[in-house]
C-alpha cells in the first residue's frame, strides 16, 4: 500500500492569508495526485488532478505542485468559503487518501 | 450535468450483507471513458476506496476488502451497485458512489460524487 501523510493536521488562518498544505507519499507516485475539499455533511469536491491541473470551475487561488513523493496545495488568498477539510489522494497504485487537513478560522 | 445518487438500507445487522445502488442521471453510464467507483468514509476519518467497475463489467477492488466486495453495472438502468458481505461495526460509514476518470480524462481522479448514504451496522 502507498501511504499518504498530510501536514499539518489542523491549520488556523485568517481571510486573506496564503495557506500551504503538504502531502507526502510513502513511495514515488510521479504526478498521480489529486486534491479535494470537503465541508461538513457533504461529499469531497475535486479541486486539482495530476498534481497541478485545476478542475473546471475551481477558483484560480487554488494551485498544486510537486512530483514524486512531495506535493503541496496552496490557497493564495484564503476566502470565507475555503474553511474546510482538504484531502490529497494518490492513484499510482490503487487509490488512497491522506488523513486530511482542517483549515480553521483563526 | 451528470449526477449520482446512492440508495439502500441505512441500518444493517452484523454478519448480514449490504447492497447499495448508484443511479446516474444527466448522462449515459455507458458512454465516455469513465470508471464508476464506490468509496466509504467512517465518521471523522479519511475516505477509503472500495472498488471500481467499467462499462465492460471489469472490476478492481481494494485488496483489504476484496474477499467481501462485488461491484456490478447495469447500463440499461444507468446504475451500478455495491454488495459487501459479512458486515461488522467497522463497516459503519458514509458510502459514496463516484465517477472516476480514465487515461484520457482526469486520470485517477474522482470528479463527480453522489451525496452519500450513511450505513450503520448494529443489532
């Protein structure tokens, strides 16, 4: 199994802040990584796939980078709608998710 | 606009089997190069991929669940289904169906999800 580890577990930030979440894979996954946003009581929503390709309709303040074993999700200027839990997910070998990063209001 | 909707029992007794159906609307399940997948998420935990099916009927399953899982597809009804056997309390979770991209479109990413259905395993 490929294990996915995100950091931090929780992030406290203010509207307008630049926010970065890191995801590490237990072995190289090339660029086979996606990012999701999940709000309480709803299904995850795809933000980014292939490490850096923005899903249609997702605001450009979201961006992804990385390859191999280390990846980042960046929100350039945090908006009120962005307070949520974010998951990374690999698809190099089956599909596994990170444990999630909760972005909270500071 | 393709939409997915899960249906099935919300409460299942231990040792019994679970059957869930995902109905696809707004597009044909048999068109396009997509896979159709099931994912579950226990309360407060990360999502867990269960398995996927293609329009041909070919399947792949999470190795940790493979012995208990069957996923099938019915293109005439625009539906696909999940059967999970020998349930225990550890199977209590929200179960989602989702569309999974292929090599030519959003490879490996789940781009459309159903709202999810809570399944509780309890006597």
